[in-house]
């Protein structure tokens, strides 16, 4: 009788362990499923999160009121069912810069939920990507078709554009002083050398909100040449480099 009870107990413990392992395995989230653009909230407090391979950017803004509310972002990764974000800029809470924020999340199809805050995010893209998907840092300017590179484009001041899922978010910030400088973003399309932005928020020139701007884009030695007219008028001919190249 005792032997049978021991066998039953061992079998029960083994079954419990297998069930627990299976549950943990099922709850693990693949980081590739989080790449792209996500939104939640009403138009008066639209919140957009853009995730590239390693970089994320979040913007909160009042779309009908044409008012910027906040911007934060940095690098991210997934551990099991936890989203781990290392903050590089945050205009509303600069003391958070340099820290890691860990959030329990669940994912069901195109629905992402943060367990504690109960934020329900909806994915707004098909995940296919395009020529410009990624995190880019401005590294120079063209004059008469010749590029002049900046001596220190990555540290301490950084101007970065995060692009994925039909959404873009550019940010200027200082990684050493934790200073947030400017930001802007909205929707974009990139195809056959034509890059178009529809601006939904802009801290530098709010009057640019609502404008649609078209640019030429091409690639020179792996860099993105971004050419056209500024939202405030005047020529623009910039060189942007993938962030991962600068981090090597």
C-alpha cells in the first residue's frame, strides 16, 4: 500500500512538473511577434509604440488637438512573458533614463496586454517591413552631392529615427545629460525611392502637424540618403546610418 502511494505521489509530482513547464513554455513570447507598430488609447491621447529589432520608441499625443504629450524609448528585449525596456530618453521622467523597466505582458494574435496597467495595444501593421525599417541615426549632410560626416553623431547628442510598421518617430536627446531635445512622428510610406511622411506630432514646429511631406531616398554605402524639403521650407539632404553600424 505504501509502495503504491509512493508511486502515485512521484507520478503526481512528475505530472505537475511537466504541466508547469508546458505552461511556462506556452507563456513565452517570441520577440519577433512584437516587432512593428502598436497603438492604444483614444485620439485625444493616442499612444504609439514602434519596435525594431532592438530599439523602441513610444509617443503620446493629442491628435485632434495637435498637442504633443510625451516621448520615451530606448532598447528592448523579451524574457519569457516579460517585456524589458532600457530607457534612453523620457521627457516626462528624465530620472528614468538609464534604468530598466520590466513589464509582464500577454500576447494573443495582434493584441498585446500589459498585465499590471491593463493597457491593451493593437498591432497596426502586417509585419512585412520595407526598405527603411529600422533605427537610424543622422550622421551627416550632403552638399553638391558630397557627404560630410559628423565627428560624433552617436554620443553625447543623438538624433535618431525609429521606423517600422508604417509609423515613424524621430528623437533628439543627450545620452549623458539625460536631456530631451525634440521629437516628431506620424505615418509614413516608403516605396521605389519615394518616402512620404504624414506628421501627427512635432515638438519643434507644431504648425507642421498635419502636413504630408515627400522625399527621395536612396542608399549610399549602406547609408540612407534622405533628400527633399523641410516642413518649414528649405532644402534638406541628409545622411542617416543604421544604429547597429555605429554600435559596432
